[in-house]
C-alpha cells in the first residue's frame, strides 16, 4: 500500500480510535494513539469508558468488519476470554412492539463479550502491529497548524507530570467520542463549528451481572426488549464471559430502574415478558448495581461545513452518538473505518470532504433507526413527518407478522444489524408477508403487568 505520510496521530483509544489507527497503519509509516486514560493490565473497565460496565454486544456487521481488519479476532475472544459467537436471529430472543419475533437460523453471526474484553483484544491486536504505538496518560490540549491555519501539522499534548509539547503529524484523527473538543478547536482556528442535531431522550438504565445457568432462557444467548407503550421501558440480558449474564433495564426521562433487589425485580416485571425477571429472581448476583445516563442522541454535521483544515478528521462517536440501547456505536465505527480505508486509497487530497460525505451516508441509516424508534414515544420531542409515522406504523405491523414468520423476523434483524438497508423491508415480497401475517389472529399474550397498566389507563 502506498504511504501517504510519515506520521499519523489518533486522539482516543476507544473502539473507534483503535479501528481508525488500524486503517492508518497501512498508509503511514508510524501511527501513534494518544489516550488520556490508563490502559488496564487486564480486561477491566477503565475510567475513560463510563459505559464500559454496561451491556454490550457486537452486531453481525460489526463482527464481520472486526474480522476483516483483524483476522481471527472473533475466535480469539471466544477461546481466550470466554466470549460467545452466535446466530443473532436464532440464539437471541427479540421483543419489540410488545411482541416476540420468531427465531430461525440465519447468517447473522454476532459476538457477545463485555466491553472491556472486546476493547482489550482489539487494542492488543492493534499494538501488535509494527509501527503502531500508544501513549497513555496523554491529554491533547489543542491542534498545531501552519501559520495560515489552513493545515493541521500536529497536536499540543501533555503527558501526565510533564510540560506541554507539540507532536508533529501528517494527519490527525479525533476519535475522542461524544465529548470531542473538535468544534471548540475549529473555532479557535477561525473555522465555523459544525451544526448539531440533538434529540433529547433522557435514557437511564441500571445494570448488574449475574451467574448464568445452562438452562436459563432455554439455552438462548440473550434477550432484547425494546421499549413500547405503555411503559416505554427497555430491557436486555446477554450472555458474557465467565458464565455470566449482564442485565440492563431502564426508561426515558427519569423513569429509572431502582438499585435494590425488590425494586429492580418489580421494574423487570413491567416488561412485556417475564423471562428476564425470572432468571434474575433466582440468579446469583456477581456485581453491584451500576447506573448510566444518556441525555440525548447527538449528531454533528461536519459534512455540511464549507471550510475545514487539511490533514484533520473527526471519527466515530465524535461525529454521532446514538441512543445506546440500540447497540449501534461499535458497528458504525467499524463501517466508518472501512470508509476511511477507501478514502485513503484514493489519496490524501480533499480527504476531509470525501470522508465526511461518505461517513454521513453511513450514519444516516442507524440515526434514522434510533431516532425514528425513539419518536414513537410521545414524550420525545422531534419532527414526525408523514413518512416517519408510516414507517413506525409499518414496523409495528411487521412485528405482528414476524411472530410466526422467521423469514420476516430475520429480514428485520438484518436491518437492525446494519447488513441491509431499511428499504429492503418495503420490497413487494416483504410487504406481502407483512400483509399475510396480519390477516391471522393474534396469539401473543403480553405480561400481566402490561394488561394491568392498560386497564388502569382505561379506567383513569
């Protein structure tokens, strides 16, 4: 591969930063990853990844891309750390719109392991590459530029306990996540910051890990419950390494799950299935309760900027951070890494414009999925044009039909796993299956809690 420069810097060593560095290693003689946090000796949560103690799973598309960049990665996580590879459509129970989708074999292969394990294996594989190294405890204070401020020439950084220094680079990539300083740094250099799109959701969820028994969930690898009326509460239980379950549950705008056994179980009982509740009620706890909050989904429109400095990019969650309950972040970062690779193969000229334009198209689909589903909740503010209302209505009908139709369920999960576009669900064949499935009488029985809530609503 033709080298485009001597040195590239990636700011941030989370999933997105590690994937970006992997791409850059093919085009630059030296790649340096700067991380203000410490790297743990073992695969344990670190301070710089607050969501790292909560539920994670790698979607099928993300798993495939990780494997493309790091051959053998998935098997390594399984063999060395006890992760699980499984059929997303057949080994996981999916419940949305208060109905359970039919399971069936598919080619959607995902990877289950804790966030520290997923990140730890990725980091070790990356740093095992020649000419890639990382600097921990290194805080980046700003950008270095040419005198005309048209071109980024490096970063101003400070390693803990040492004076600030300038580290020169031919390309700098900001992968610092939602808290990125890029907008402020651009303003300091005389550039306009990107416009923001924000959807306030006030998501909060409580997480705890439990001992996993071989008979739990009938041997399935997990269960995912997407929030729907009347409670709009989400719940997820996924198998993890060391024969454990990780369980998260929560709702919108302060509807938090309690951090005590009685309250947490009562909260789980309001989901449209008792399966998570029943496992938790008899399982041995392996951790304390942990809370996480995500105020809003945030998208920064770098692709719309008229001016942007050369030799600088923004990547991953620093471009867009979604409602985390949809589990899209790692897979979107993986897709952006593929896009960055294609852009760099075409050279470094006009790189920012080309990359941001392509990245925006990647983000469009998961953004519409997450925001569109959140806007089903009447408490979430946002535009609901006729097409969005139609799509939400249609997806509800699709779920009803997919109770017995595993082909339809798998088609939906291909979209969720970002292997197919949402438009695939509107093909004549899919529409016909949805119509036929809704002609049959309903057989799904929601939880007693849902029925009680409906009765209370009707009588009030």
